[in-house]
């Protein structure tokens, strides 16, 4: 039906179908939902197919276009897809507004459209908004889409509405009384779809009321005769209203015979129409549009809290404006992340670049990164001084650390902490760092890095030509903690650079704390100038935990797991010749798991059984304790000590052989 | 199951026909199956005994095409009404977007109707679903039988419809009331699109 609202669009579509590629290329048709855009696209294709049966026509929705392209890529044949388009005389793309935010698809489409236009192939697109109103689309693509003719379709006027209704009635074989369609057409509707829905409703009401047309024909083929009305139908069914309280009972009468009723094909169509109206009504609500945006950006890894909060607003916010602001913020974040990564690769993927609500913080971060004003990260908050237990084996290191906390940069600079693996060096240096930061109320900038990170960052800086920025960052620290400095062994360039950083910090009175699993003299391939500087402060050794410290630690670990610690249990566990704190943690975890598995409490008996003790732990542990006291490490090696002796009979047989 | 998937632009409604044995759940599906054009419906899967009692469940997928850019599908299920198929009923009920309770209007079946309604609520509660929020409509089937054999709609409403949900009289064998029921539950389910309680 052609009316004032779609006359221009129809004329343009006809011109395009009659001479594809010659006029209005591309033709862009836009208008609200349910106004016949898809119908017009299909009609254009049909007209061309009629006038030129050999014409290659491809009609797709944007989603179908995307799916087919991705399928071709997945099959390793993107050229096949491109080739098919290159052969197409008329390409019709519906719902092109869904390009929003789909950058890759936009680029792909731009490429295809450009090529098709160059080859004189016709393109027709349809959208529910004008090209300029499609958010988050590449400007070049917008210009491409708007470069031909952009026409809109508006709601049909009264005459067109009557014509549409008459057409629908003729198509369905429905006869309606004079004036009925005009009455429906006078309703204020925005789309053809709504108009047809109003017609369906009217027909359903007439049918349910049992009315027949003046001609005596059934108003609509096979329409159901039972629905939400309150009086009996010819079949004797008692209809029920939506609200039970309003039900008017009516006597039921038997159905004559029991043969199945004749099929009533209109029922499904009527149902489909109602469902379509319901979906359209609800799908087009602002909340759904917002949810669609949230689903898209969440899948992209961005936080959508601001949009989610808008969902709970009592009234309709300006969704396009809200989404537009959000998308702008995301684009800005992307640009910021790119800028940050260009100076520091470790900043890639930081969560701050995924949250549009932290735009200012992200800008600040990038600004500092660009200015080389971002020192390396601080110590791990989980390692605190309070949670570090002191014993004879680590007393020197702890006291030295406390002195550094009290007056950083003045005593024991650098503080070099050494000891075997799993003895708590990392915990202690991080704890010292945290304590200094806390004591200074954050005025002192504490940086804490693993030596390998130091090396990796320098390599990245060399690659990017930003070594000077690397130096600046480390020089910013008031307290620099480098864990596991033995990893600097053999890294000549890093040693050179770190030497300058070291000197710069020491001269400025800044504190340096280092840790290593071996003494300075045992670190191979370490420059002599660094070696002497590392030894220039205080070297504090952490030894394996002694018995009292082991008891403290085991009690703490048990408490952390919510298990009681009895003196007997502590005896059993702490009698073990454990060489590191990490090993002790492993034993406690193992006992807790065993207790859970057996469903019994974690007590001394379980510990003995699980740790392979004999009937008397004191008897079996005596050699170990004695050995430890005597400093004989042979007996501390579990592989060399027989803890569970065979019984007497077996031993005798062994002796007699 | 999600009612609407914004990422793939799909709307899928799982509607379960629940009710006592022989109340006419499968008959509802058969009637709908007969009315849906061939290109819109999938294979109706019906696992029945030789006496046509539903053994496991019936399944009828209906493709409603693309509506407002969303590929829209309805999946209709029935549960076996017999008491001893409790596990199957729970399984089929999982992830339902809406429930049609098909009551048998015969007077002698009133007790079975009530028990089945209680069973529905118990199974929903077991799955952590608040029955008050689950879209539900009631169909009083077999209203075509002689009036002396059937319980009136008012009485059935008093006995079963304590939530005041939409209810429909029907004769599923011949069709009246079947699509009205389906339309009723569809309205309820689709209304949740805008409330977003099922959105993803």
C-alpha cells in the first residue's frame, strides 16, 4: 500500500529495482518498527527478479550477513563469501542499526560496500533510524551508507490505513460490516503492525460474541469460539474471565457427538499475531534496549554498573543518550589503555580500563604513566608485620626490619635478608614495606618488586626505547624492596641499570631492602660493584624455624584453619625435622585434609597415623630431636631414617639370613 | 533456561502443561500440533504407553519466526500425570518459563486435581522457584461433558485457583479453549520480557 508516508521510499525502491546500480546507490530506507521497511525490501527484490530473472539478488538481515561471513571465515573460505557478493546485482540488508558497537563487522561491511559500489552493484539498506542516529558506527561507514539516497517511511495516514485494513480482510477472506474498517482506521496507531493487531482484536471480539456478518458468513475462518467472555458459547463451554471473581457460571451442555472438531487454521495465525504484538510491545521497551546494550558490553569485558543502575529507574531515561555517553566513555578508555600500554606494557588489561565509571582514575593513571611518574607497585597487603612470628632463628632479621621501619633510610641501608626457600623472607620484606607505608600514613612511596619483574620491565623498556622512564619510575620510590635478587645473576644490563638506581636512592637517603635465597657472596655472576654495595648495609640471615617457633607457627596455621591446637598435637607435629615454614604449612594442610576425609577431629592420634609415626612418638622422635640438637643432619633426612621398624620376628629373620 | 537472550537475539519460552493423569495435557498439544503450519512446528515427540498414557513427556517445538528482530520459539512440554512419575515431572519442570495447569473437570477427579496442584507447588518450591512469581494459568478441561458429570468452573476456581490466575474453560479434544489457554500463558510469560526477570 502506497501512501503519503512511504511514497518517496516506494518510488526510490522502484527506481532502484528497475535500474540497479544506476541511481540511488546505496538506497537507505529508515522508519519506525512495523512500517513496512522489510516488506519494501522484499518487494524491491521481487520486482528486480521479475524484470530480470538472471539478476543475482541477496537479501539478508545484518545478523545473517554477519553469521554467513563468520561461517565463511570459520570454513577458511572468506573469499567465497566475498566472491558471492561480488557477483550480486542487488544486495539488501535489513536491520542495519544493529551495527552499533560491532567494530569488526563495520570494517568488513565497509570493505564490501565500497567494492560493490565501485563495481556498480546496487545496495539497499533498511534501519529503524537514520544513518546519523546509529550510534557507535565508523564515520566512514555512515558516510558510505548516507552517500546515495536516504528516505524515511512514516506512519500511514488515514486513507492508507483503511486501504491496508481492506487488503488484510480480502487476504483472509473476512467480510466486515460497512464502516467497521473505517472505525478501526480512525484509531491512533503508529505502525501497520499495530493496525493489523487492532483488526485482529476487532475480529476476535466479533467472533467471540457469536455475531455473524450480514451475509451470514463466518467472520473469520476457524476462529475459536471460546475465550475470555462471560457467557455460554454455542458449544456449551463455560468461558472464564481473567479474574475468577468475575466469573459468571453458566450451565454446561453436552457436545453432540464426540468426533474431533474440524481444523480451525486461523487460530494459530491469530495466536501468532497476538504473540508478535506482545513481543513487540515488551521488546521495544527501553529496559530491553538497555539490557541488550548491557549484554553486549559485558561480553566485551566492560563493567556496566552505570547502565544496570539505570534499569531500576522508575521512569524511562533517555536511553540513546545514556548509551551514547557510555560508548564514548568506553572508546575513551580504549584510547587511554592504548596510550598507557605504549609506555608500559604491564598496564595492559588493567581493570581500571574496563570500567567507564573510573574514567578519571584511568586518565590519572595514564597521565602519570606518560610522565614516568608511576613507581612500581607496593607490597602485598596480606603480608603484615603482625602476622610474622619471631623466633631465635629469625630474630636478627626481624629486629633489623623493625629498626628500618622505625627510621627508614638511616640504618641498615641496604638491608639484605637471606635464608633458604620457604623461611619467610618474602613475607618479612613485604611486611616491612607495609609497616613503613602505614607508619608514614602513605607519605612514603614504598615499591616492592620481584627481581625477575625488574629484569622483564627493563627488557620491555629497551624494546620500546623507554629506559629513561624505567629509571625514573624506580627512582621515585622512597623505599625500594627487591625480592629474590639472586635472579639478577648474569643479567648484566639489568645490573648496570640497577646500579645507577641503587646509587641514586642511597644518595637520596631512600631505603633499599633486598632478599635472596643465598648470601651475597654466593650469588654468581654478580658485578663486584653491586656485590660490595649489597653487603654495605646489614646482612641478616633467617634460619630454619627452631622448635618454639615451629610451635607458634603450627598453632597459628591450625587457628587459621579453625582447628584447635592441643599441646600433644603440637608435640607430634613440631617434633618433625622440618626445614622450612612452607613445609610446615603443607603438613598442617595435609592433616586438616586427612581429618576431613576420615571425618574425625584433627588430634595427636590422627597426626601420628597420618605422619607415619609408630605407637610412641616420643620413642621414634627421640633420634631426630637428638640429631637436631647434635647438629647431625643425617638423621634429619627422612629418606635415610627408618621410622617404622619391622616387628621383632621379621627383624630376627633378617638377622639370621 | 533464559527467556530472552539479548546476545543471540533469541526468545525461547518453555511452557509446561501440568496436571493429573488423563486430564488432557497431551490432547492439548495434539490439538495445537494439528493447527500449526508444517513449516512452523518441529517433530512432536511423544513417549506413550500402549494405552496412550504419557510415559515420559511430550515435547512440541514451535517456531514463531523473527519478531522484532528476535528469533522466537515456543517449547511446549507435558508431564506424566501419574503419581509414580514424580522424578520425570520434576525434570520437565526445571527451567520452565510458564506453567499451564490442566485440570480435569469431571467431578470425581476433583481430589486428583487438588493433589496435582499441591504437587506442582511442592516441586516448584523444591527447585527454589517461588510459585507466586511463576507465570501460571489454569485450564478446566472436559467442560463439554454433561453438566451432571463435571464440576462447575466456579467450584473449580474455588478449589484450585487460590492465586486468582487467569483460567480458561476448554474442550481440548475438539479445540475450544486450547489456543486461548496458550495465548493466556504466553501473555503472562512475555510480560516478563519488560520486567526482565528472565533476561540475560
